[in-house]
């Protein structure tokens, strides 16, 4: 199992979660972050750090956001890894 970034991250892209991730499993898309399901350690360090409550355990993803389970797995192959804090889009950042 893995953790999944869902809809509330879109357009926000806070990076509080990535700095606590011991597996460095986050990837950065243009509008949101994604978690690599193959690298996620299932440690739950990231979830409480998300200021918009966008991260869920795979089995707990709300039904309306179920497509994000597959989207995270798909997008990590297309997006670069991110390991450092950046200015979030919600605060006017350009990343």
C-alpha cells in the first residue's frame, strides 16, 4: 500500500510533505505533487504535514478522488523527483 496525493493539492503544491519524507518518493508536476507508490514506505510522515489535507492512505482515498491512485503512479514516470521545499503555487510561487 501507499499514500496518494489527491485533488486538494491541485493548484496549491505545498511542499511541507516532501521535506519529512524519508523515502524521497515525491515528484513535482506543474500543478500538484505525486507520490511514487513503488518508493513510498507507508510511514505516514507526509500526511499530517499537508496543510490542505490532500494526502490519503490508498485504502482511505475518498471515492470522488479514486482516480488519483492511478494518476500518482502514472505521473511519477513523467515528473521529476522533488526533495526540497519550494514556494507553493497557493502563495504565488512559480513552480
